[in-house]
C-alpha cells in the first residue's frame, strides 16, 4: 500500500509508477479498477491531461458499475468543467 502513501503525500510521480506496476504485475488482481483510477488521478495531478483522460475513460469502459468507474466519470466531468 505504499502507492497510496505516495499519493496521499503528494508524491504523484512515484505513486504513478507504483500504480502502473500493480497494473503490469497483477493483471488478474481485483485491485485493477482502483489502480487504473489512481493512475488517472496521478496523471491529473501531474497535469498530463490527455493521459489522464485516456486512463479515466479506460476505467469507465473496462470496469462499468464499479466505484472506480463512477469516480473516474466524475473526474472526467471535472476535467471538462476545468477546460482540460
């Protein structure tokens, strides 16, 4: 859960790498929806707007009906409202 700690302390670059590692190393994990969401959140915080949009859209498409998909859709709306 170090990835969460990195995210919570604002070390978004390290958190991003850590969440991406979860996606790569554990392709069957039940944590994939949340890890995908957090990758998008990290990209957002790092102002990687296109990457964040792509990742958040992926969370919505791949994991419909999950809390992660709902939160991803909310962040996408926020990004649109902010002009990103």
